[in-house]
C-alpha cells in the first residue's frame, strides 16, 4: 500500500521503545496516528496509549494494543467516534449504483477485536444515535454480534457478518421497534411512493455478495416485514380521490384521477406487509393499508438494480357506498412511477349513479 506523509518519532532506551508518534496516510485519505510503548523490545505486544485514525472519512480515537506474535497482527482496541456520516454517492442520479470496487481484501491482512462507541451513525435520513457495537475480525471474516442504538426515537439493533474472500459475502439482520418516523423513510424522490410519518416496526434479514455497491444490490436477497400505525403515506391522496368521485357526473372525468395517485399524501391507521428479496428485487403480495378514507391492498415489485417499480393496487373508498374498488397500476422509475387508473368498473358505477340506478 503506497503511503504518504510518513512520520516516526520514537526513543529506544535500555530495551524499552517509546513511540511518541507514528503516522501515515494513503492516497484515499485514510490516516493513522499512534502513540505507545513496548516495555521490552523482545515482547511482541505494543501498548497503544493513543490511537487516532480516519477510515473513509470516519474519525476514530481510542487506545488498545497490537499483538505481533501470530501469523497476522492482531489489534485489540476500544474506539470512540463523534457523528459518523456514511456518505451516499450524491453525484450519481437516483438509482445509479457505483461499480467502483471496495477493497475488502485488506481485512485478510490482520485480525482484530474492537469495541466502538459513536455519538451517531447516519446514512441519508437514517440516523442511529448512541451507537454501540463490537466487532471481531479473524482469518478475513468480520463478525459484528450487535450494533445497538436508537433510530427515530425507537430501539435499533443490527448484527452482521462479512467474509472477505475472492467474492465477498455479506449477511445482516436489523430490527427497529416503535420508531417515530417524521420524514420520508426511504427517500425515493419527490414523485415516489414513500412512508412519511407514523410509528414503525421493521425487521429484515439480508444477504449479498460482491465487491461494489452495484454488485451488492444486484445480489441482495432475504426477507423483510414492515408494520406501521397512525402514519402518512406519500404519493397519493385518497381523501381527494373520494371528493373528486363524489362530484363526478361525466364518467370520462375519471381520467383526471391519475393525477391524484401521483401526488399528495394520505393518513392511515395501519399499514403492513411482508417482503421477499431475490436478485435485488423486493416483492410483496400482501401489502395492506387501512385509512379513515378507505382501505387498500397491493402486490408490487421494486427492482433496485434497475431502479424500477411495478405495482398493482386496489383502493376501496369507504365514503362511497356500493362503489367498486379503484384499481391503480404504478409503473416506471422507483422515484417517479406513473399511475394508471383501471376505471372500467368505476365508470359503470358512475354512469349508473348518474342515471339514478345507484
């Protein structure tokens, strides 16, 4: 690994080595600064009184020891961080995943047993506060038994495993309980469907393989469950749909309903669904919504590698007695799908109502 800015400031006296500073950085901006001592140069253990590192723009400080007696160096440390921001690629359009390789091979060069505490860890709008975690690295396999903290005010836990072989393999489990969501949860974009408020319970078991964001997303597999109450869904306006149909006399005016399924928001009392994930495609056949203005059910596929959505939903408007369900097909880019209203049954109902049959 080519290094820059290498600095060594040390003293060797009477068989004891004192390291006032050993520092270096690489071309990617990762940096390491150490201070420590070896009481006897015959000892393979370096006591690290001060560790200061920057890994992919994440600053870390702490103390520990470095054992050089085995086949690979082993780091044992307790580290602390402030607000850790895991930056997304904001230069790429939505849904374009980077194919730049991540150097997981470095994890095969040493072993480690580390505890980390961070004030917060954030990715986009997901902010885990008071994050505490432990990690063990051995023979190129990184085990994370648990990362715990709070997400949107509710308990958050996550565990994971990364095998840094020729084809890196990842596995992760996460749980969110009674989180108070007050903003767009998935940030699919201004024209996308999203959950924008409510009390969230979420669980997910995921696996993937690959050495780039695109490869990881393309091999994503597993399952997830979402249950949410007293919240808001962004992307369509059921109360406005009800009011529009109430005033309709001309059945051909139903064409205007599509606009109400491409904008606005709807309050709901309950939303839940189970999801199966394979090859980066997230599928559900049992997504249900209960709202003051109606109830809905949907089957959907969100293709993450290609950033597309194909969903078929039916909404029963409870204020319109005897009306058939409103069928809607959402299709297109995940952050801006096009809504097409399936209106044949509804058109006949409006015609019947206008002629006095309903």
